[in-house]
């Protein structure tokens, strides 16, 4: 009789534990989109911060000004003939920014996010309440950088010229066996100036490295 009682208790405990595991797995499956969304938000914030810091520090380190990257060519009467872009220097800037982004993000390959139980349950009335659960995440990052030239009218016979850094940072978040890939598009001004004097409607003139053939695709200026 005692043996049967012990077996009965063990069976009840086994059923209870199994039920708890099933409920826990169900909650995790239901909460997976919320967890991945939190992980994405944190990863995006880290990438934006790394990009901004990398651009600022790279430009300051290289001491680049507008005149270092672009040269405005005028004719004898002072009219703007062309703007010459030193693509070799832009390549150096791009490599430096990429390196600094990598240095900053490699220290954040792993992260932990804390989500309250009420939020995990997906109930708007319980969101933000209850004990928090920690989830460990791991994400990768691949920065792709390019440059864009923008012209904007700044008044009569005045043009505002910007050389803009365009970045696409891809990220893969792996958490609780769920993988989610996304990308973030960012931009920052590398150099800018106001050009006074008549400017031609279209011009393309890029100083590039001997083995480069992409400058015409990147810089095709028009106002």
C-alpha cells in the first residue's frame, strides 16, 4: 500500500511538472515575437550609437574638412565650372569609419534584455508589470558604407552642397532558437559648404584611384 501511495505521489508530481513545462513552452512560443522585437530595438540602438560615434571620431581623426574632400573649380569670370571630389580620400574615410564601427560593435556581440512578465503575456493592462525575465541574445553586424552628394538651393546664385555618408548595417538576432535578420539605414554629413556664384545644372568630376571605376555611379551631381 505504501509503495502504491509513493507511486501515486510521484505520478502526480510528474504530471504537475510536465504541465508546468508545457505551459512555460507555450508562453515562450507566444512571447517569442515580443522578445525578438525587444532584441531588435536594443540592437538598433547600439548600431545607431556606434555609427554616430564612428563617423564623428573618424572625421576628427583624419581632420577632414570640405576643402580636403572637394575642390570648387571656377572659370576666369568666377562662375563654377565643376566640383572635384577626391574619391581616394573618401575611400580612406570609409575604411576608417567601417573599422571604428566594427571596433565598437564587437564589444556588444552578446547582450541581455529584461522583459516584465506582464509584457511577455501580451496583455496591454499587464504590460510593464510583474517580475522581469532575462534573455541572452547574440547578434552579428555587417556595415556597408557609401557616399552621396546632395545639392540644395540656398538663395539666389547660392547652392548648399553636402557630401553624405550612407550606411546600411545588417544585423542577425539569435534568441531562444529564433533567428531574425534586419537592417538599419543611417546617414551622416561628412562635409558641407555653401557655394556662391552661378552653378551649372549638371556636372560630374571625380578624382578617383586608378583602379576605381565606381565614382560615376556614386557621384552624379545635379540640382
